[in-house]
C-alpha cells in the first residue's frame, strides 16, 4: 500500500472516531486534499484512494497539474489569496474558491465565470483571530459582504472559511471554530440564507474543527507528508 493510501486510511479512521465522539455523521465531513508543492502523481494516488476534492493555493501550479489530470473526475478548489488579475483563470478552472474576502474579487469572479458552467461556489474567508497581517474579511464587515455577494449572478455563496492562529490547545482551537459556526448561523438568520459549508480544520486541528461542525476539512501534510 502506498504511503498516501495508508495516510488516507488513517485519516478516515481519525474522522470516524471524531465524528462518533461529537455525534456527527462522518459522511457530513468532506476531505479536501491540499496538494500544493506535491506532484500530479500524488493527487492521482489520493484519487485512487477515493478522494475527489483537491485544493490548490497557487494558480499556475494548479493549472499545470489540472492539465496532467484531465482524465480524472476531480473537483478543484482554490485556496490561495485571490489577486484581481487572476480571477478570470480561477473562474474558468475551479469549482470552488474558499478565499474570497472582498467584494471586488467576488464581482470579478461572477462576471468572469463562463455561463456554460454552473455558478462558482464560494466561501468567504473570515479573519477570525483578527490578526492584522492575515487575509480574511473582518468580522464586523461580514454581514455586508455576504449580503452583497448573495446578489451576484454567477457565484453561489456556500459558507465560511477560516485559517485560525495556530494553537496546540484543544479548547482554544475549538473556540475559533465555534465562533465561525455561530457566525454562519447568524448570517443564515439575518439574511435568510442557507449557507451549508464550514471550511475549517487542517492536519493539526481537524478534531477540534469536527467537534464544532466543520463540513470540509482541508488536509495537506497528513495525506501527502511534509512540504519542502
Ligand atoms: C496548506 C493549506 C492547508 C493544509 O495544511 P496542512 O497543515 O498541511 O494540513 C489547508 N488550508 C490552506 C488554506 C492551506 O494553505
């Protein structure tokens, strides 16, 4: 068995166990395989082990791997900072964008999404730990941004995404995830939305994220090994 297959099997056990502990269905937690810096062959192995959702951070690198893997029925998620001059290629080549944090980017993605494709799924990235240097929408600007995105034609607002300040403390990890879950519920109530996606949890904090309702965990290292 390849290391990647082995890693994915262990990850699935970990998810099943966390889901059982927190009384959730393991099927409600999607694994997004985050493959930045790893080759197309590693993605093919993850697919062989049953994963379909692939996350990439850098546009050029992602397009090269996509070109090598057109034979596989993969769903591509963009996870990097979105620069305005990259929105067209992102709108054309991805199914999801998890890192929208300002209206201008959402407007461009909507305008540039090819009309023969379904609307682009997007998550608003929230700067949950309120770090000055981090990307992400400020918490007090979230309602206005979500409301404006909701009115765009060719994108569908699906939920929220966070990259919290790293912590090794389980209680602290849970606090950021819980707050994000509450923010999504508030948006659904205030704006009458049906957001259903909480993109949160990475290799080191996936259990805390599952405890607080993550529906999409973004896993790199625990699947593909350390990045250089
Ligand atoms: C790299 C990355 C991940 C995966 O992180 P690991 O700790 O390797 O699991 C998840 N989300 C984003 C946005 C990333 O850039």
